[in-house]
C-alpha cells in the first residue's frame, strides 16, 4: 500500500484535563501516515487519483477551531476517523503530541492506527 505522510504539522488548540488547558491554547504537533486505496496516482499523475493532503490539513485546522478535546487520545481518534470517512483512506496512523508541557520533556503524546493495516 502506498502512503502519504505529513510530518510536524504544528497547531495551537485547547486540549487538556486541567482548567488552565481549557483556557490557554497549547502548541501540538500532528504526524500522519495515510494509506492510499490503490496506486493509480503513481501512474496517472493526477490529483483526482490520490488524497489531497492540503484538504486534510484544512479539515484538521477547522476541527481544532471548533472543538475542545480533553484527551490527546480523543483528538487523535477524531482525526483518524475524519481521514478514514471523509477522505476514504483504507488505513491511517495519527500521532498527536503536546509540546513542552512538562519541564524536560520535549513531547508527550499518543499514536493511533485505524483501518486495514498495510501489507509490508
């Protein structure tokens, strides 16, 4: 299976359990691996035969403007389901990390995989 990847998408959002996290936006990083349903785009060289990653980034930004998530796990799951359903990807891996929330720790986060795993 072919995959599209996006690395180090940085966004500010409200995410967290604590009261201050619900008022003060935090910087998060999103990394994505998105399975493509087939290899047509590699042959056709047409955008209509692949998943437009700019539209995925736009949808993630829209989601984060309109929703607050308590857990990064729920945020990662939401992004995974959005990609599977709206963009008809057969498989996705989503990593969401909070940046610099604990002194001495660069990132804290979660990775979820959903859909049919790609064959190696």
